[in-house]
């Protein structure tokens, strides 16, 4: 996946590259055959595809725009192998694209509220990724809420990762996570926060995670 970062240098801000390299080196060591889930992905293909080969994108906002942004895979030099839409986006449907870009990658995009996808995902995750949770549509759940976060964090496999910007875990050790790296990761945001990568080192139940997170107040 390091080759992907190197090939995408024109798409990244130079000052985020050191942190991205650290993230990729950690994630590469993980040999778990589970998907990456990017919550509130928009069409941010470049940050998604450095985390794994099977990536689920979820974003409830303007599916057509998100879809055309996802197709910039062609722009970044990816070779599309297959693409299809099953059902209607935003009404339980999904768009699946298989392509080559330093290895074979599949992105599955859902134009839904993240909570709906989390409830359906039973197999677990290698990485849960959130980069800037706002703005959001009024009718969807808050990516920073204890309900969403506890469900999402509980899906991460042991030794798997939580990567975030602007959804930090103030006391990761209390909910079975350890902070592995911090650094700048680019985003359109009014806040100037760093990104953080956490590893799940211990299994607590969703209820226990929820209990600790309910006391966290985000800005
Ligand atoms: C500021 S944008 C960030 C986009 C992308 N992560 C990036 O860094 O380029 C936040 C995105 O999160 C999406 N979002 C927020 N809450 C969501 C939810 N509950 N379910 C799905 N998408 C959500 C919004 O629709 C919006 O596109």
C-alpha cells in the first residue's frame, strides 16, 4: 500500500504524507481479511484506498456527486475492471466498483445513514475510518455520537484500527484501544485538528464502550 501513497502524491498535501506513511505501515502489518469502512467518505477515494483492498464507502449526501467523485479512480490511474449498481442508491441499493491500482481493489458505496450500514455489518472490520463528521444532513445520525461510535468501534477486529480526524477518543485505553500515531491529515474543515490512529487491543462490549463514550463531550 506504500506504493499507492507514492503514486497518489499529487492528490495529497505534502504535509500529510508523513502521517499517511505511518498509518499505512501499521495497517499493512495487519493480516486480517476484513473490509475497511469509511464513514462519511464523500468521494475521498485517495485516503480510502491506502487502507486496504476492500473498502466500504458510506455517505448519505448527494449520491450522484459522490459517485462521480468515486469515478476519479480513472483520473488517479486506476484501471476499472467491473462496475455495477444494485438497487437504488439511497434506498438500500449499492454501487460496486472493482479496479486495479497497485493491486486489486473493490469499493462498495452506500448512500445511507451510517447507522443503517453498521446494523447490517456482522463480519467485522479491519479499519473504521472517519475524517471530519460535519456537516451532515439533518436526518442522519451523528458520527460522533456514542451510539454510532460504540457500534462502529465494536465492529473493529482485535488488532484492527480506528483512524479519525475530529472524532478522537480522549481515553482510548478505557475502551480497549491504544493510540498508535498522530499527525496531520488533510480535510476541508473549520477546525485544525490532527488525525489519530488507534489499535484495538482489548475486547469490551458495545455497552461498555457506549458507557465510557457517553461522558465524552465533543466540540
Ligand atoms: C466534511 S465531509 C468529509 C468528507 C470526507 N470524509 C473527506 O474528508 O473528504 C463529511 C461527510 O460526512 C457525511 N456524513 C455525516 N454524517 C453521516 C451519516 N450519519 N451517515 C452517512 N454520511 C454522513 C456527510 O454527508 C459529508 O459528506
